[in-house]
């Protein structure tokens, strides 16, 4: 067994209730993971205080904010959104994860149903997947035509320019995981009765279509690098560090009053 050197701070962490719970909650016991998790929870709590401060500022200043999450299936988008929003005022935020479009929506301008979800004054909207479905998921799975995909790619930069110029603050994040990590997470989902509902027919084909997803993802990045709003790529193989990095990026992207009382 590998010897682990513990600092005095590490020992203090393990001697707390949180430290003991983190250590004993999973087998085999892993001291390093337990310490890392307790430190993560401390960071998360501090960051959530800042998110509340940011939200207060947005409400007082009538700001409109969109935070958009993209990434492969099982990349942790939903989990990151939950950690961002769990301490915030639910009356002034919305989480949007749109289902498949209806027949009426299919006959509309593609962006129309997303525009209907845009924030009002003082509101933050989190998109768990967004209009970028048409950049990657739809063409990979045959849910749109080649022409529809090309039209989207020709319009998306102008669409986002109009969003920003209208005064809405737009933050875009892409959560990136490895093929091996995705396979591992799919297996965990399938074996967990509380999570099995997350597995969709699209998810079932994600590993098989990995390289095709990569091709369309790269096309998306190539086209949108000329746009008004840049992507922030979040390395998400480790969920805890990904969540911290996501929140840090949101806070850095919004010029809220960091001294505002809450």
C-alpha cells in the first residue's frame, strides 16, 4: 500500500464530521479523495456566496443574463447548473432544457423557441443545451438536414451579436470529457436506479458516434471563433474541479459589484 504523507491541515480536515463522512462514505476508503472533497465543499460554499451577490446585483440593476452549457452527453452540465443555482433565489432564475420541438416549432425560425425563453429584467437563464443542438447533436443523429445545419452555422454569429447588442449578457461554456470517462459515466447511470431515466437513445449511440461528434464540434468552434462571444472550454473529467471552474468563469464574466451587501 502506498504511504500517504498528511499535513497538519489534512489531519484537522479528517478529524471533522465532514472529513469523516467523506472518508467513510465510500469503499475502498481513499484519504486523498476525502480531503479533496472537503476542500471542494469549502470552495463551493464561498463561490455560492458570490453567486448570490451577483444575483442581487443583477436584480437591482435589471440585468438580463444567459448562461449557456454545451458538451457531450454525461459531461456534467446538469450537475454544474445545480451547484450554481442551489443557493440562489429561484424567483429570479430559470433552468431551460427544452424537449424535442413540436410540429409548430419545426415550422418556425429555428432560433424562435429559444428566444421565447430569454430573460426578463433582473433574471438569469441557464440553458442546459441550447440552440447549439443544431451545430452538433442534430446533424450527428440525422435530426436536421445538411441545409438546415449550414443555415444555422451561417446565422449563429449574427444571432449572438444581436443578443449582446440588445443588452443581454451571454456566457457560453463547453464541458469537455474523454471518451473513456463518458463510457464510465454511462455505466454508472445504467446501474443506478435513480439515474437510469437520464439515459436516452441518443446517449446510447454517443460512444459509437464519438468521432462524428468530434468533427461537428470542431466545425462549431471554427465558425464561432469569429463571433461576438467566445467559448470557455471546461475540462470536466473530474466533476468537482469542473464545477468550481464553471462558477469561477461565470463570476469573472459578469461585472457585478463584489462589495454589494447581501
